[in-house]
C-alpha cells in the first residue's frame, strides 16, 4: 500500500470517528444542560453542518454513514435516559458501536480493503430484516406482555453473550490483521498466512463465533425469546455453510498445515465442524506433503 493510500485511509478513519462521535457529544451536552427533548433533533441537525465544512465532498459518503451510526447511538442514549426502555437504549448504543468499530478496525489493520462496505451497513437484506424483527418483537411484547421485557437475570446473560461475542470478534480482527477479510477469499494472496495464535488458538473462526454469540446475546438482552431462537437458528445455518465453503479454500491454500490445525482446534460454535475431509482429499494432501 502506497504512502498516499495510507494517508487517505488515515483521513477516512478520522472522518468516520469524528462523524460518529459528533451526534453523541451533542446529545450528551443537551442531557447535561437538561434541554427539552425537541431541542435534541434541532441540535443533531445543526451539529451536522460543521462536518460539511470540515470535510471535502469525496469524504461525505463516509461522513453520512458514520454520522447515521452515531445518531443511532445518540437515540439509544436518549431512550435509556428518558424512558423505561433502558436495555433497548443500551442495545442501540452497542449495535452502533459494533458497526463503527468494524470500519475503524478495518482501517487500522486491513487498510487496502477499506471501503464503505466495511461499515457492514449493507450486509444483506436478511440482516436488515433480522434487525427489524428484533425491534418489532420488542414493541409487541412490551405492549402485550409487559412483565416479560424486564427480567434482569435474562438481560444479564444476554449482556455477557453480547460483550463476550463482541470482544472475541474484534480480537480476531486485530490478531489476523492483514489476513482478515469480510469476504471469503477464493484466491490466496501473496502475503496470506495461516493465523493460529491468540484467539485463533481457541477457535478456527473466532470472528464468526464472536458474531454468532453477539447476535444471539442482543436478543436475549432484549428479552426477545422468538428472535433469540430465530437468530440462533439462522446464524447457525449461515455460518455452517460459510465455514464449510471457506475451509475448502483454506485447505487448498495451506494443505496439511490447515488439516493439522483443523484437527486440533474447533470452530467454537456448537455443532459446526467445518469442511469434512474425504479419504481422497487426505490422499491428495499426503502427495502434496511428499512433494
């Protein structure tokens, strides 16, 4: 990566971080000054204008996305501060931090792959539907089954899963560094190495395992039983297929080294074993090793 592109990535990092923190800072100031709620919307809109002056037009795509994520976090702060929906507010803050951290960590550790997709805001239609379903279930159950939404021990368990999954995924991104990618790679890069240290000594796919527990934890935290089960099932199916596909390529890239790694380290998601090596594949790997 050239010095110029590295400088560009640093600027994009700064744009994203400042744009994300801007609405949050504005909200905290309004809370501390005990401003009336209508002023929050006005304050958030006004806080956007200095960013247009500070950053050039080509940086605005990053600005919009990061500011939107920050605004979601601000909404979470307001909900937690001024309503009984404390866990919903915390969830919105945690969700926004999850997405902004994906972009910022990609900028730091995988700068050549940094793009607007690194926010993971356009992950998939299914992902957006899952987020919407979680909010809809929360509202429906709050209206009709009020007492079920405020079970402290359940929310604590969910918070532990959320936090643990989040940390595990981010550690995976930092440990793999330039070897990490949001997309399954079908061709081996020249500098691609098999990472087996750190969290990768506990799980072959810690970023997937982290996301799996994070997603389920968010719904347990919200006391959403239907979505908790649905998230677990859908996430399990998704990662089962994705890990099998990815390990097919990894065995091709690293041969016996990955086979040994696979034998000694699990996936970290119950019931998922990854790509099943056939006798023919084992014979092929032995031939490769002999050569």
